[in-house]
C-alpha cells in the first residue's frame, strides 16, 4: 500500500512540475509578444509623427510661410513640438510641368546617424510663382557643387514618380490659353 501512495504522490509531483513548466513557458511567450507589440506601437507612433512633420513642412511652403527658396536648404533645423525628436530635410526642383515644383521632405530621427535611412519620404508637386521657381533654381545652382542635387535627381526621376504618355510632350495650346 505504501508504494501505491508514494507512486500517486510522485505522479502528482510530476503533474505539478509539468503544469508549472507549461505556465512559465506560456508566460514567457506572452511577455515576448507584449514586448514586440510595445515596440511596434512605438514605431507606428514615430512613423505617424514623421508623416505629420513632412506634411506640415510642405504645407508651410505651399501656404507661403516658408520661402520656396528654402527648398534647396536641406536641413530645416529645429522643429517645434511635438516633432522636436525629428529632423526634416527638404529638397525641391522645377518640375517638367509648368509652374510646378517637385518638393521632397525626408524625415529622420534626430538621434539617428546622418547616413541612416529616413523614417518617411514625402514627394509632392506644389504650385509656385515664377519668382519662386527662379529662387529655387538659384539655390540649387549654388548647392550643385555639393552633389545633393544630383542625388535627388538620381533617387527620384520624374519618369518613376509621374509617368507620362508619349502624347504629353510639352504644354498644349489650349493649356496656354487657359493660363492667360
């Protein structure tokens, strides 16, 4: 009889140890998933802030709060809260379309090294006055020696961003009449 009772106690001890092992493994898995979720949420919040910063900066150019000539400036410096942890670089150049500027805002984490990939890149066509276009071209010509302009043109060719058919070669006569 004593051996049966010891066997039962031994079997019960084995069941408890097995249940405890499963509980610990499940807890570790749940904590791992929670950690991954927390990092994904932080990344999503950072990406949302980067999108907001890029859109806001380009909206400032469109609204005339920043001079269009600054599109060749590169780094815009400090941003106001809530984007103080981000760095925005802007570039612009004359588009193939009349009176339009192709603007690009690249958003980086402020703590990231200079050669890191951007968190977000926004390219947008914006309308510009003739003097704005001339200011952008003058700024770009002045900074062409640094190689920034060539890099911009190489990374974002018009054919990839704004495909055109063979029929769209230059402005049409009726377009010119509408602009007058």
